[in-house]
């Protein structure tokens, strides 16, 4: 384990950036193309994780533990968000018998 | 050798996350998401962020994903229930996503931080280190996050409760 | 007691009278009000006489009395100060003297009016402002008096305000005066700009060094003349004066015959230094004066209201005075102001006595044969009529002929107009006299039995004024009659110097003869027409010849003004209000609000409620922002 | 300094007390307002009539932005402060006959407004000025919206949006000046010292001018005014016309002229033309108005047009005329609206043709009304004359034709005011006016005070001119100095 991590030093930071950007974009595409609220939710989780990874990478890069603390907070937030969000979805399903986001078009005017 | 490990795991992450959004069945999506998260855990380990790796494993793969699966099963959804979007929207969505990635990557390239990642402090991601941070300068946010979680819990309970019979 | 110590009492006393009568108008008895009202004027008159004689004995003819600083801003300093010199001292005598007689007359004339106290307080206020006007040592103090008398004129014309026609007449007088006042004010501004002061004592010495025909001076004098036109009822602003007869008759006598309307002449005589240097303005003044004299005389020919006849006669006589001013006969004009004050006040008071006797009947068609009933009134009015007609040796003859002689020297055409006017004047005055006093009474027998001579309080002023009207000419007896032209000498002490008359004595005699003959012909014609022929003017609706119609309807001037000024202004007003203000400007403002509303109605459709669309737009926005930072920053 | 703070915050304290006073609000607010009048008179008594800023208070406020609570009184401020503190008790007294519902709120709002107005008139810090400017708007909005007449919500909305739109421009101007200011503060002296080129000055000029022009209001920004004056409760109208519109005039003198003299020089021609159009246009409109309040509203536009013309003539006479006329117009217009209110409360109508013959039934009212009307038409011997005379003289120095056209106000004013007076007061009484009760009690008191002021200030205006003279002169010197230094 020690060995592995010390050897990790070779990966340039911007490769992490690319990776996270790609995953983040995949999350965005998911949000854009899917209509199932739960899948959209999952895509959001993907985006959050991409950010988490990037934060960790930068934390390591600049030798600052605050970045990782942030990730920890984001995780706490994600947990809260998922709890409330899924509760809302359940509610919506109960009322509309559907979790198609296009059904939720009352948010206008 | 280990750089190769990174690229390998990164490829897996991308593939799995693609599967998440392209899988027809939401259950499959969730499963692929769990795999994606697992690759992320590996990434954390590679970055020597052991505490985060563990937390990620427990919270995301454990708690959150179980919640997703639970809800999916509760609602008894399958692929037929989701009306697919029109192809046009899909294509536009993909194009927009591509634009986003191009822009993101392009802007990062312009920033060009390509110095290799060097781990200066071996104990950076260890529990001890993070604990000192958390309970030191970040004590107040930490305590506030507990409030947040409490609020979320209360909210979730309140929301998922069946409405009282309206008068 | 020097002049400086006394002078402030002259205007203060009438003001005190105004305050006491004004506050006590409901509580004081009528007798007390009358005594206070007339008493203060009498006291003023006595002081004026003292001042007049001490000035006569004084080597220094001009005293400036400083009271306090009124307005000062930047380089502008306007003190409230009085100027006592021959010109103003003689005006003081007229105002307080005739003023007192008219007050006395009013105690009886207005006795039965419920607004007795109010009337006297207004009259006192008028005297106060008039004194301020003539005493002011600068144009602004003069302007206070100028507008103040306008105010009193407004109040007194509209004295019986429940009659809305009277109230309208009052408003008309005020507004037309204001038109002139604007000219006056602009003239004052120009003077301040040009001379750096509004003080007589600073302006006149500077102006005296200037060359005639200076453009600024011409502009100043024209503006001042516009002011005079408004106040002294000259063309084209004279139509308010006949309407002003709506006021009680003593008011007509005091304000609209003897004093206020001559303020314009006073002002121009006061500024004669400036006017002398602006020949162009003088030309205009002469023409306007002559035209006014003629037009008003023509109108007076066919009027049937006894006071209207006198009103047009006043306008006509004022025209004479302006003619005099225009041709440079400042003393002559001022002389005419004096004599006119005597005989016109007399005529108005006489007319008032007739009206009083007739129980407020003013139409001459209902009078006639009053000579027996009102002997004193008849006699005194006859003297007044002879004086105004210009028959020697009464006062009007001398003053009128002085003006006419100067007019002849200036331009025979103007003189011709003057003589024609004199002829017309004599005619309509005798017509009025004959219609009123000779022939048979044209009312019912019952009414006739109630006609009676006025009480002594009314006839005494008539008699005093009749004496003055008869002998007033001696104060400026011309050289041709062996006089020494006292008034001219006196006024030259105030810097009022008129052009020398450069006519041979024979020419002067010829001129006088012409106008006297004209007046006598007019007298005879009126006699044959109205006494021998016993003609009575036809009723209002009866057909008239074109010329008579024009005269009877006052050349349709009121209608013309109404058509070319009042109506268009009102139309503009409605147009501005309904179209420009409400539709256009407010339309733009409301349109802005409306379009915001409409735009938001349109834009809110973008909020389709489709969450997918929102997310899509959000991503687009993020991409755009990133692109922007990537490309430009 | 303490005196000034007391002056500004006494009404605010009064407002708070009044708000909780319930039924005795009327009395308490009267006492407070009279106390602040006494205080203002005391300050005026200790005021040394030179150009300096006195009773200065300069306290730190929002240090990060360089904002200070900087207020002081010079001659120009002194006059408007006197006006404000003089009119507020009069306005409060004039409401005695009314039974407004929720009087505590009503009087508290009036007193609150007084504080806002005093802030505007004494502020030496642009930020403070702006705060006062908006603070004065809030109470009047509520006064009009709660106690106003028919259609009040829509009209009030228009008024509010109109004024706020103007304020927005001014705020932009202030922020721009702040950004240009090397000292990073909002102090008026620092703003005076700024060196802006003529293009910048032009923009700032318009930003400020629009705000002030709407408040005054100058043609063509006036269309909110007649409606608002007509629907507002009388006390609201008095506040608006008597004091509030002076904020705009004061703003022009204090903030516009010295900060952007070049801008003023470049654009004063246009401002002059607008002012003069306003005079003639509003006077003409007043000719045929059928509603007395609306007529007075339009006459007010005409008068303000003359004031602003006098200011933009940029000379001593015009400026001092403007100062005097601000005070005179405040007094006269409050008097006019009060008389109209008395008439309205007895006959329940504002329609000119329905009235008539009131003079017969109410001779005292007829006299005071006449005096106020004469003050409004600027008869010599009344306060209106001093102001209009100096203003016209100032405008005259700008150009003879401008003076001639502006001078039409003398004629037109007489026409519409006397027309109204005749139709309302003179003539025969009718069924509405036959039982008209003459003025009594507080009505008498208020109207006599107003008439006394009209005449006293008309006969002896020297104290007013004396207070303002040095400050106005100083201001004009400042402007001219800056203009010459630019060239």
C-alpha cells in the first residue's frame, strides 16, 4: 500500500482534471437526457463524486487537508440531500403515480 | 506501474458511469453506479486518502445506494415505466454535454496545471490528520453539518409520511 | 418739522385707517367708520399741504427719505425709500385732496350698503398704495404701489361680488393690468441690467448723458409704456376700464378717473428723461394716445349707461394725455391729469348723485328732466361738462389746448385727430347732460316722486370740485394769456421739462379758436338733437346704422379679444390637458409600465414548467459562461 | 453638533412615541413638531449668516465604504430646514378637523417623514443624502396609500415607481462619483473636488437631473403629480407640495451645480427650456381645470418651473429668488390646499362649477383665501413677489426672451387663480354653499399664521435673504471657479 501510493506520484494533476471533467459531463448528460427522476438523481450523485475526487486530488497536490475535509462535508450533504430528495420523489410518485419529470410542469408562471 | 493502475481504474470509472446513464432499467443504473463508486474508492486509495476511501465506501456505496435501491423497489419501477425522451432531445443533450466537456477541458488546458502529483505528506489523508482539521478549524461547520443531517432526517420523515386525512 | 420727518405719515395714516376699518368692519358703527376713513385721509391731506408748502419754500427741491432695506441680492439693492419732489408732492395733493372729498361723499353714498366698513377699508388701502406709487424713489417701490392699486381696483370693482358679472369685470381689470405690469417689470429688469440700479436718482443722471435713439433706451421705454398702457387703459388694453364701472360710483371717481388710471402718465412724466431720449417710443406713444382718444370718443357717442359714457370719456381723455406725452408736452399732460382729476371726479360723483337719486338706475333712457329735481347736481355737472368740452375759461380748455398746441407742432395730423376728438367729446358730454337733465322724465310717475337731491355730504364735494374744475386752469396759465405757467416751473424742479412751444401767438390763437369752435358746434348739434328734437337712444336690440352699431358694440373689441386670445388659450389649455398631458406624456409613462407588463407576460412563457428544459438552459448558461471566461479572460 | 443631531432625530423619536400613543397621537405629534420648530428657530438664532457649514456632525458610520454620518447646516440648508420645521406643525394642526382612522400611524408617519426630509436637507454625505431621500418617500407612500381618495392604489403606484425610477438614476450617479473619488468616500467636499471631463459630467448631470426633475416636477416628468395631489389626503398633498418637492430643488442647488458645473453649463439651456415650457404649459392647463386641487397642482408645476429656471440661470438673483420662493411657495401652497380642504370637507366637492358664493357665507375664509391667492400670484407686498421678482430678474440675466416667456406666469397665474377664486368664492350662493360655516378654531389659527407669514415675509424679507446670501454667493463662486479652472 505504501509503495503503491508513493509511486502514484507520476500521474499529472491535469489527468485527474480530465477524468473528473468527463465524469461530471457524463452526469450532466444523464441529467439532460433521462426523464426518470431517480436516474437524474443518480447523475447528480455522479457529478458530486467527480467534484469530490477533484478536491481530493488538489488537496494532495497542495498538501492541504482542508480539501479532504470539504469532501467529507460534501458527503454529509449528499446524504442529507438524498434522504430529502428521495422522500420528495416518493411523495411525487404517490401523488402522480409517475416519476417522469415532465409530469412535474406546474413550476411555471 | 501504478500510473497504469490509475489509467485502468479511470477507464473503468468512465465506462461504468456511462453505463449508469445509458442503462434502460433503473435497477441496472443503480448497480452500475455502485461500481462507479467503487472505482472512486480505488482512486481515493491511490491518492492515499484512506479516510475518504472508507467513508465513501460506507456512506455512498452502503447507505446512499441502498436507499436508492430501496426506493426503486418500493416504487416498483421498471424500464417500461419510463417514457423515453425524443431522440432529438437525446442528441441535443449529448451535444450539449460534449460542448461542456470540451469547454471544461479546454479551459483547464489553458490553465495547464500539468505538474505531476507528488505526495509530500504521507499522513495527509489519514484519520488522525483529518480529525485534527475537523475538530480544529472546522469545528463549527462540522457541528452545523450535524444539524443539517438532523434537518434532513426530520424533513425526510415528514415528507414520506402519508398525508393526514384532509378534512 | 421737516419733510423727512413728516413724509412717512402720509401713507401710514391711510394704512392705519385700512387696518382699523378692516378689523372693526363688523364692530364699529358706520358713523365711526366714516369718520376714521375720511379723517385719516384728511390728516394725510393736511400733512401733504404742509409738505407742499415747505417744499415750495425750500431751495432743495428733491428729498429722498430712506426707510429700510427691502430686497438685496447680489448687486441688487432695493431700499424702501420715498422721494419727495415737486412732481410727487403735487400728486400727493391730488390723491389725498380728491381722495378726501370722495371719502366724504362715500359716507353718504354707501350709507345703506352692508359692506360699509369693508368699503372704507378698501378705499383707505387704495389711497395707501397710490401714495406709495407716487412716493417711491425707485421703480420697485413704485411697482408695489402700481400692483397694489391694481389689487384695490380688483377688490372695489368686485365689491358687490355676488353678482358674477361684476366679479368677472374685476378679474378682467386685474388680468389686463397684469399684462401691462409684465411689460413694466421687464423694463425694470432691463434698466437694472443697463444702469445697474433701479433708483431714480441713479438712473436719470446716467441717462441724461446718453445720446437720443439708444436702442436699449427705446426698448426700456417701450416696455414701460406697455406697463402704462395697462394701467392707464390705452389701446389695446383699455377694455377693462368701461367694465370697471361695475364698482360703486365713488370708486369709479377716485380710482378709474382721478388717480389710478393716471399712474401711467405719472410714471412716464417721472421717467421723462428716458422718454426724451427715445423719439421712436414717443412716436408710438403719440399714435397710441391719439388712436385711443378717437376710438374711445366714438364709442362714447352711443352709450346709454351714464357711467359707461363717463368711462369712455375717461379713456379718451387718457388718450389725450398720452398724446401729450408722446409729443413731448409732459407738463401739459400732467396739467391735464390735474384738471381731468377735478372735472372727471366731479362728473362721476355727479353721476353717482343721479344714480343715487334714481335708486341705482344707470340707463339714461330712463332719466330726463332731472334738472329741477337735482339742481346742485345739475349745476356742478354742467360746470364739469363745460370743462371737459374745453370751453374757456374752464380748466379743461387750458390743459387740452396746451396738448393740442404741442401736437400741432409735432404733427398736424395728430392735432387734427385731437380736434376731432374734442368735437366728439363735447358732443357726447352734452348729449349725456341733455338726456339726463332736460326734457321730460321718462320713468313712471311713482318713481319720479321719489327722486330727490342728495344730502350735503354728497353735494359739498360736488361743489368743491366744481369750483376747482372751473378755476383749475390758472395753475398753468399759458403765456399767451399773460400767465406765467406756474406748473411748468414747479415741475421743472422735478426734472420734468417739456419741449419748448415754438409757435407764434397768432398760431396759438388760431388753434385754440378751432377747438373752441368745434366744441361749440358739437354743443349746438347736441342741443338741437336731444333738447329740441327730444331724441332718445333706441333700445338695445333696435336696428342701428353700421357705424352706430360699431360704436355701440365698442368696435367689437371684447368679442375680438375673446376670439383671438381667450378662446384659443382655453382651447390650447384643453388640448394640452386632454391630448398632450393625458394622452401623450402620460401615455408614454403608462406605456412604459404597460410594455413592461406585456413583455413580462411574454417572457414568463419561457417558464414552461418543464424541468428538463430548465436544466438544459442551465447547462447552456454554464457552457456560455465557461466559453466566455475561456475565450476572453 | 448635538443640536443638529437633536434636530434630526427628535421627530424620529417623536414618531416612535406617537406610533404607540393611540388616541393622544394628535396632541403628542403636535407637541413634538412644535418643539422641533422651536429648536429650528433656536438654531437659526445661533446661525451665523456666512458661507460656512455650521453645527456640523461628522460621525463614522459604515467605515468599510467610507460612509460617514456627516451633516451640517449652511445658509441654504438653514432655509429649507426652517421651512420643513415650520410646515410640519402647520400640517399637523391642519389635520385637527379630520378623523383619520388609525391616527397614531398617520402622525407617526408624518414625523418620520420629517426626519427623512431633515436628513436630505442637512446631509453632507452623498450616501446619507440618498438614505434621507428614500426615507422621506416611504411615509408619504403609506400616507397616500392608506388615507387617500379614490383610485389611490394605482395612482400611488405610479407615483412611487416614477420617483424610485428617478432615484435609481441618482444612485447610479452617486456610485459612479464614489468610484471616481480617490478618497473612497461619499463626502460632499470630496465630490466637489473631483475633476471630471465634460462627457462624464454630462452623464452625471442627467443621472441627477432626472431624479430631481421628477421630484420637483419639471415638464415632462410631471404627470404623476396632478393625480397624486388630487387623490392624496390633504396632509399628504401638503407634505408633497410644500416640502417634498423642495427636495428636488435643494438637490439641484446642493448636489448638481457644484459637482458637475460643466455638465450644468452644457445642458442648462435644455433644462431652461424645459422649465420655461413647464411654466407656460402648466399655467395653460390650469386655465380650464374643473377640479380645484388639480388646478393648484398644475399651478405648482408652473411655479416650480420658474424656480428651476431661476436656478439654471446661474446667478445670484435667480438663486436667491429660488431660495426665497421655495419657502414662499411652501407656505402658499400649504395654505391653498388647506383652504381647499376646508371647502371640500364642508361641501364634499372639489368641482369648481358646483361651488360659488362662499364669500357671502364665510367672509373670514374669503379674506384669508384671497390673501393666499394674492401671495400665489405674487402681488408685491406678499412673499410670492419677492421670490418671483428675483427669479424673473435672474432669468432675465440669462436672456430677455426667456424672461418674457417666463414672465407670462405673472399674467397666467392671475388668470387661473382669480378664475378659481371667482368661481368658488364669489357670485351667488347655491344649495351646497348656502350653509357654509366660516372657519373656526384650529382652522383659524393655521390660516392666520399662514397669512401673517405671507405678508410679513413680503414686507420684510431681509432675514431670509440675509441667511442665504453668503452661502449662495459662495456656491456660485465655487461653480465659477471650477468652470474657469477647467478651461
